[in-house]
């Protein structure tokens, strides 16, 4: 076995009193909560693009990450070494799943054929590592935003030739995901939006995007890819405006083009905050439509307006997320993918472990606290009580479509001024806080 992380052994659960930072204090994979193990509730994944390809550069400076396994070249040998290091990392951290973009794992060639050969070769390498480690692919995706040809977008490019290149790339990325037994495939519209409306035909571009997704669904059906398709909303960055702005915009788009049965959503915390929503809002909107599929687990910084992809360490956030996940009965084939990067100052290889331990422990605590809140029932009971009037005869008749405006006027006259109860917001927040001890 490779030893790219010498001196670091498998990270184990050591309990909340542990003072050893290379232990889990809360993530106990086999502990059972609400009848299922923590491991199966949380389905953690590590993102290849951040864990292995992010050198921690920023717009003001070069990369700082120490990556002894990476010689900086675009060779296949280097790609294989990164993968060996990645699987050693997954084994030691105890994460069961991973996610990748095609171009993260395999180098781009000089033409489509060479690029595809590289990807096929790397898929075999990934398969070998999956077989020997038992790790699984949560989802794959195509990088349709880094190459200069995608400067005006991929599916939404003004150039039909770019659309064709993007289609060919997605075809191969779906094949790679399929071959590796991926549970899902993500569409994140990295440049599917506009920089300025002065040169943009929005109706044309949205129709192109829908056509692109239809082509992918057609390919999925013909090739028998059994995984889920996800759309990952994001409002902006890199473009000024992205068509997949937020959960509501994505659902509206999918309904407009009759694609809602084919896609679920992969909701990311920092994308929610960029859209001026809380993660709770985005997850609730997706859950209400039965479309909450998977989560990109990270968080932004309250002082910074952009996608900083911090590791999620806020226990209020993870508790709120896990309350919704538990309420919908779990993520099914989805999972919690750490689409998160270390800060530029956390440049040593061991920081990859500290960062993931922090995120995993925060979610494990969130899961335990959310389960305790649910068992206590006070918050759920208060919610139910708040809408109790809708259980009355008149409420049922309204929702069944059995009332006219005239019927409702008669009802309003018969009862006089409605008697309202307090929303008790602060009391409920205080009860929530009692569980975060
Ligand atoms: C970018 C982002 C992507 C997607 C996959 O903000 O979140 O990494 O998760 O393309
Ligand atoms: Co993401």
C-alpha cells in the first residue's frame, strides 16, 4: 500500500473527551440513530477537485498546498499517483464515497480521442482502487467551465460547435460514472448564464440548456445508467447570472421544460448564501417538491460575499440541515459531499485530515442533535399546532377544492374576527438552543 501520508493512521472514534485532534469526537460510523448507522445517514464523500487538485492559490497569490505526490505535470503517471494518494486518504479518514469532474482525474489530450483514451485509462485505475478499498463513487460530473472554449458557456454557448463539444464531454463523463457504479451524475452550470444581457439572447440560451438536458436524459435511458441525475443550483460566479440561480429557479426551469421527473437537486450551502437564502430555505424548497437529492456540504463566511467553500464547522447549520434530511427520510442514493477547501494557510497534508474531521464531526453532532430534537417533539408539535385550524372541516374543504369565494365569505361572516396565537419564535429558538449543549 502507498504511504503518501506517513505518520497518519486510520482516524477512529475516540469519544467527546478525546484531546487527540486526529480522532473523531462525534462521528462514530457504526452508532445507530433512528434505527440506522451514522455512516448510512451521512454518506460522506470527499471531492477530488478540492482534496487533490486545489493548490490553495487565490487571485492574489500562488498555491501554498504541499502535495508531495504531485509533480505538477499533466501526465497519466501523475494522475495515477494523485489517485493513489486520494484513496489512501479515503481509507485513513474513513470516508466511503468520492466525487469527481472528468478533468480532475484525467488529463486533457490534444484532441477528443486522446482525451477519451486518457479518461478510459483513468477509469480503470479508479475501478482498481474502488475494488481494493470498497470505496464508492457518489457522483461524477463534467468540467464544462475551465477550458477556454467554454468562455461563453457550454450548453448555453452562442456557438453550436461548443454545444457539440460539451455534449461529447458529458456523454463520456456519464459513461465513466456508469462504469464506476456511480450513484448519481451532477450538472452544475458553471458558465451557463450570462456576463451581460447586452449580447445575450436569454430565451435562446435557456432553450439550449433544456435541449442539452433532454439529450442527456435520452442517453441515460438508452445506455441504462441507473443513477440519479442532479442539478446543482448556483446564482452567479463565474458568470454574472446563472440560469440555475437557486432551487426555485431550477424547479421552475425543470417544470417549464417537462424535465422534473428526471432530475433531483444537489443543494450546496455556499450557493444558497450567494443567492441570499439560508441553506434551510433551499433544502425546504427542494424537499417540498420531492426533489431533495444530495448535498454539497460546505459554508461561506459571513463577511465575504463569494463562494469561499469553507469546511462546514457550524453546528447550528449542520443541525438544521440534518433536521430536514431526517424529516424527508434521508438522502437515499445521495450523500454529503464536502465541496470544501482548506484555508490557504492550512497547507500541510495533515490539514486535509483536520478539515474533513472538523466537517464530519460537525455533521455527526448535527445528526445527533437533530435526532434529539425530533425525539423531544416540542418543535414538531408546535409546528403542527400552528396549522391545526387547517384540520377543521372548512380547511379540508378549501384544500380539496370544494369551496368558492362566496362560501368563504359566509364562513368569515359567521366566525367574526379570527383569533390568532403568537408564533412564539424566540421561545422555539430557545428550545432549539437547549439541544446544542
Ligand atoms: C462550484 C461547485 C462545483 C460543483 C460540481 O461552485 O460547487 O464544484 O459542485 O461541478
Ligand atoms: Co458544489
